[in-house]
């Protein structure tokens, strides 16, 4: 199937998420109780009676992975396109990054509606997007009451009706569902420059709330997109087209 897909018909994307508030103590009593019910005992491997308030506050650092207790601070996208002058394959990247989640979601949806609105012949691609990125975006769109673009209108769809969602982790499984394979491992395996050179996912919340450096987060997110784009080239047995040199992304 992959060989039949034109790589210029794929929109590659990645999201970065953070807790909805900087600290657990910023939640009101109702939401603190809901956090306990949703995540505390799942995240803290202790008997309920042994869990301390310090444990609860510490585990809240992972609240960003829950769509009910987190929010999206960045969505980065990338595409391949052919130069009109030379026919050479080139790349374009863009990030929707903001402390206003509704604003960045509306920008992302507007782009999809204008440029990637045909699941019959266009594709979305990312790493572990079926378990994380896609459901997270859908849930946050619903929270903000933003209409779903066609590429994300998947409620009730059968697996064969969502073939436009290309998940590089799922593609690597070849039917083996026993384990998670990170993008870091696959980039090492395929000799692709690692995207994890500045910060990692566990540091995004700190950079967002303490440093307020949304541009740094966007650069980090874009490098993840580049890594997935490179990985898809490998899956299609094509030559790598991109290198990451510090903060600069260039054709190879």
C-alpha cells in the first residue's frame, strides 16, 4: 500500500501537549478530585492509603497526556512538494503554536479544510497518532466546539474507512501488537538524525510555563515531524531528503 501512495499527498504532523494549569495546586477542589479519580492511582503504583499529596503533585506533571487535564500548545506540520522549476522534491514546515489552544486549533483546521480535505486521496501521517495525537486533537476540538475537518471526522468509522491515517509506529508492527516502538529507536535503526537534540517531551511543560518559550517548543515539534518524514522515506525505500543542523532544516 505504501508504495502506491504519492508522498506529496501526505501531511505529516505532531503535537505537543502540556497540563492545563502550571501546578496541581492551581486546580480547584472539584478538579483535584477528578484528577485523583482519573489518574492518580493509575500513575502512582502505591496502595491508596500510602499516596501522599507530594506524590499527587509530582504525577500532575504528566497531566498533559490526558486530554481532559491537558491542552495542545503546538501542532507542527510538514509536506513534501515538487519544485515547479526543477521537479526536485522539497519540503515545507509550519507550526501552529500558541498559549491559546482554541486559536491554534482553528488555524490548523482552517489549513486542513483548504489544503488537506480529501481523505479519499490524501493522508495524515505521524508516529503513534492513532493512539495519541488523533484522539487528543478530536477531544480538544470538541471541548472548544470546533467543527471537525473531514480528515478527523472518524467517529464510528471502520478501520478500512480510516486508511488515510498513516501511523509509522503501526506500519512498523507488521501485525505485532506486543510493544511500543519509539521514534527515537526507529531513527537510530534507519540512520536518521535524531530529533531529540534540545529538549524532550518531559520538559515541554517547563519550557511552556516557566520560560514561556513557545518558539523553542515549535522547533522541537518540527524536528519530530522531520524525523517522521524521513522515516516514511525509508519505509518507501527512497533516499533521505532532509538533514537537521541545529535549528536549521535543509534539503540534503
